[in-house]
C-alpha cells in the first residue's frame, strides 16, 4: 500500500485556491526508461494505446510499480518520485496533464467551495494515498482532451471554460473512484458469501485457508484481507465458530459419543477440540451435555 498521506496535501489550508494547468501533452513512447524524478505539480497520466509501467518511490524503503493498460490512468500527487517505463514490444501513447493549486481568483468557485457542495469530490481530497489508478469508462479521456484543446487555443481560449473543464475533470475522477470502491465492495461481499457457503458445507473436514481460497479462485492472502474487512473476523475464527455451534447442537440433540464429536466437526485432535470448546462456551463438552440435558429435564418441551 502507498504511504499514508492525503492525496492533495497542498489543499490542507484555509486559503481558497483552484487548479492551474502548467503542462500538457500527447506523447507516444517505445523502448523508453525514464529516470526517477519529481515535480511540484499533480500529474494525470492517461494511457490511450498500449501499456506502460509507472515505478514510484514512496519512501527510501518503499518502491511500488503499477501497470497502466489502455483506458487506465494514474492520478499522482506532487513531489512523489516516479518514472515511466515502456518496453520495446509495442508503443504506448499517452496524454499527460500537470496542474498546481494557485490562489483563487475570478468568479469561478474555489476547490474548497466545490468540495463543500460535492460530497464525492470532498472524499477524494481526504483519500490517504499518494496516487490513484483507475479504469476510465471513456468519460475522463474526453474531458482531458477537451481541456487540452481549449488550452491550445491561442487568441480565443476561455479561462472560464478551462476552469470549468478542470473542475469537471476532478469531479468525474472523484465519482469514478467512488464507483470503483463500491463495485469492489460488492465483489468482495460476493467472494465472502462464497467462502461462507464453502465453510458451512465443509466444516466437517480439516480444511485450510488455501482450500477455501481455491474454491473461490482467489489468492489466500487477498481472500483473508477482504474477509476480515467485510466480516470483522478471520477465516479461521469464523470457521471455528461454525464448528463450535455444530458441536453444541450435536452434544445437545444427539447421543453421539463426546469422543467422536471432534471428527464430526473437522477437528482432528480431541484434546484441541476440548480446548476450543471450553474457550468458546466456558464448559467442557461433558459438562455442557450434562448441564443442557439437566435443563431439558427441568423444562421439558411441550408435546
């Protein structure tokens, strides 16, 4: 993960400001390895054709590399060391726009005023990351292209139009990020449900996390991360709960010998089962069966 910081630290001020484009260009690259560099402008690097890699030095000990394919872009905060890498296989065509935040002037609303009105844009300003990588449904590119074409006009370019287009660009990026996060959450919840179904159907075996992950076609570490995010529990903790609930039911409602119940719930060691059960219920399996049976005798079920 990127280091913890807001996406636009320059906006952490009460002084009204607005984005001001300082550089923009279309460029086709092939067989190019850019040296690491930084600049004091926020940058949007959009891949129009082919693919490229962006390597980021987020700290002296933290380097990350992201791949941008056609239709993907990176929003990179100012003063983050980075470089572009394009291999020889095929050319990569890109559109870059760089902007800084300048003191607010004119009649257009400031960034702070826009954030006060647009909740999704406000949430973008609070993102704790140094960069975002997003896939464009074809909206971002058209706004970027309109912006650079307006900037290229000599005599008749409109500063008002430029401000409107930059504001539209940032708001659309904010909305796209929110949609991406929402879609990712929906997908995560689907994987979690599949994992839950698998555990409920296979708790009687000595299953491992890697088996659950294989059943839903995910890497074990990734599945564990999203499962904890959605449920607040680890996979093993949830599986243990299922097993202990089944053990309680078997002790209470059946005459299965206590020595055999561990096999019914996928816990190979009887000693380990006793330890888990007592930690879960504060009773040993024997005491639980006795106490529950005594309770049933005192309060018999209505016929």
